[in-house]
C-alpha cells in the first residue's frame, strides 16, 4: 500500500502564515477602538502633574458617576417591569366581561389580537426604526469592548427603541428574557452618562 506523505513543518508554517495574512486583509476595513489608557504618554504626563487633591477628586467623580449609572439602570429596569404589568392588565377587564357573557371565542380573539398588535409594533420598531436592536446585545457589546466599532450601537435612539421593543414584546406574550437586553440598555445608559 502507498504510504501517505505528511507535510513538512515548514510547509505547514507557510500555509498558516498565508491564512493569517488573508484574515488580516479581510479585517483591514474594520475600525478598531483602543481603551488602553496606561500606554498613553499624554495621560501618564498628566497624572504626574496632578496633585493629591485632584487625584481624590477624580476618584470621587468616578464613584459618583458609577453610582448614578447603577441607579439609572435600576430605575429603568423597574419602569420596564411596571410598564409590562400595566399593559398586560389592560385587556383583562374586557376579556373577563366577555367570558362572563359566555362569548369565549370573542374573548380569545380579543386577547389574540391584542398580543399580535403588541408584537407587530415591537417587530416594526426593531426592523425598521433601529435594526441594531434586533439581537440581544451581549455579542455586540462584547465585540465593542474588544475593539470593534458597531455603528449606532450606543445611541440614545437605540436605547429608547430597545426599551419600548422589550416592553411591547414582553407584554405581547413573547418569552423574552430581560437580562440580555438590559445589558445593552445599561451599556447605553452608562455611555450616555459618562460621555455626556
């Protein structure tokens, strides 16, 4: 039987290098963000010139902003929960009256139409107003923190559409976890507060 000839180490290395160069060429148009403050000579010079009082003031501002971000995210989460509960209660009195009158199909049709309208409104917002909101947001935020710039990812319009879409989808009966969208919403809130 013929023996198989294994590729040499050199040919494997050359092949890997060419694949790496191809991958880098494909990624060339992708804009990358840089967060390494410690490598900035300008920031290092600025820190050396700061007095002890300025350093404490800067730390206090950072803690205050962090606390404000946490409070805003908590309030937003509470408002989303309250809005979902309020919207879910809206058709129940009407449907309860229909059920007491024995009009079961009318009650079912009313509830189904209400849920379909809410889900359709949510889908319209996400599809046509701000498509960045279509995913959960975790992968996009991870990519952003790793240096990939996603257009419109942290805009206030994106946050509003994400909040309203989440409220409508949850109220419409879709099984939507609020954790991942809240991560995206929280990131938008943090970016808005910290960048102004």
